[in-house]
């Protein structure tokens, strides 16, 4: 077996370095042997054969359906996940686990027909993720591969008779997996720059969105509390506190990470029950406006006016009141905590001089012809808003 494994190492390196050799490997019928070798309870066999099969998902005409149906490929993957869950992690365990997770992700992506069978690995993947010591920064193998492997696997119980509970929300502790995801996200946004998060954190945020969609009614408020700004953060404009929620808000305006920006905004919108008014109330119109505009979502007109009937049900009160306290709907800050204007009010003469200065500036801008701008004084005169004084 030692000679065989050394030969497999050579094959894996050749298949990696020269893509044309992958089809030759397929034409010779060797993928079947790799699938059979994956059944062996040996970490190095798992590492090498998972890597070979993973490479064969690119640039070949290999029909993995034959390996699924006749050589129990899905069952082999599910079995090795269970073995990793039971054993203490060693370097070779981490390497073989990473290769199998990469294979699992590609198979679930390209062969959705077998996702239900592959999803039997979900409980094992979640347990491994919860038991894996987290390094700092956290988003590196095998954590990244564990997260990616979960993306295409179904979260809802498609066969409830086969499972007493959803593996994402085990009866013993419904919050354990959610708390792990949030802990990883918190570590990531603290230790990576925006451009790194664009690649590394977007899958985790996508997974959180999927998990929230299927979360039980008792779990959803737990997720919302962890990821949405708290009342305590409203002592200043939202996004300025040193909390995960505030850091997410700042990233939702990132100019260099468009996918991350979209994913975070979508997550916060979904945490707001996909309601535009609740979204503005939770994050402030300043952070919500871009997402609402690009997705053609509208907030009721009276919501931003702060109008309230007192019954707690109209949009105005919903946006401008949190825990009975009036807030600034744009910044999200509690109004009584906003800084007071200590400057002296302008005198009538100062107001007149400022109006004259603006009038001249508008006339100069209009004369340049660069932009078509109407002087507000002329507009007010045309609209009859000037009153003759005797």
C-alpha cells in the first residue's frame, strides 16, 4: 500500500500541474478505482483520492453519476465526515478533511440531484466546525472549507421522518451552531481588511442568510439581537459603536467590496423581515437608502416624516420610535442624545447677506452653462411664495 500511495501522490501532482492529463486518466477508467479507494478508512487514502476526484471535476467529461450510483461515492463522503468528527484533529486529518470538503462542494454544485444524499454529512460538518479550534484570523482551512461545503446542502428537513430535529438547531442547544457562525464572523471583521472580506466572508454571510430563513421562531430573535444594532448603540449615530452590528453597517457601505456590501445589506434587510420600513428603523435611512434604491423598494411617504397616531401601528411611529424613544430616522440616533446646537441664531441682517451671497452664486453657476440650474429665488417667485409687504 505504501508504493500505491506514493504513486497516487505522483498522479495527483500531475493532474494538478497538467490539466490535459485529467481526461487521459478518465479515458483509462481509473476514476472508479479512486472512488473505491475512498471507502478505505485511512487518512492518506482519503486525502489523495479526494484530491484526484476533485481535480476531475474540472476539464473532463467524467460522469460522476456512475460513481454515485454504482460506487457509493456519496456514502463514502458521508462516512469519512463521521470519522473526522470522532477523531482528534491531526495535520493529516486537516489536510484530508479539506480535500474531501472541496470535493463535496463541487459535487453539490454540479450534481444537485444528489444533494439530498450528500446532505447527510451536514450534522457531521456542523459538529466538526463547532469542535475545531479557531485560529486568528479565523477564515482559513479547514474552517473556510467547512462553511463552503454547507452552502449547497439543504437546510430545511426534506425528510422529517428520518430526523427528529434540524441539525442546524439541535434540541440540546438550538443556538450552538448560530453562535459559532456569528463568532467566526465577528473574528473575521475584526482581523481582515475589506478586500479580504470580499472573498473570505461573503460565503459565511450567505450561509447566515440561508440559516435565518429556516430558523425556528424562537431562534430568529436570537440572530436579530446578535446582528442588528441595539438600543444602547443609538446613543450616537448608528455604525459608530465598536460592536459587530456597527462594523457590519460600516462594511455595508464599502466602496471596494461590492459582493460583501450586497450580502451584508441583504442580510440586514432579511433580518428586518424583508420590510422596508423595519429596515430603515433598524439601520437608519443613511445605511438603508442605497440598498432600497437599487432594489426598487420604497418606504411609505409618512414614515420619514415621523407622523404618529399613537397606536404604534403606523409607519411613521415604526420608523421614528424605538423602545418608546424618538429617533432620528436618518442616523438612527436617539434624538434627545443628539448634540445640541450651541451656536447663536443668525440675525435678520446675516440671513439677508447669506441669501444674497447664494443668489449671486446660483446666477454665476447658471451663466457657466455647465449645468442647468434654476435659482431658488426665481423658483419661489414663480411659485408665488413671495409675499408683498406694505
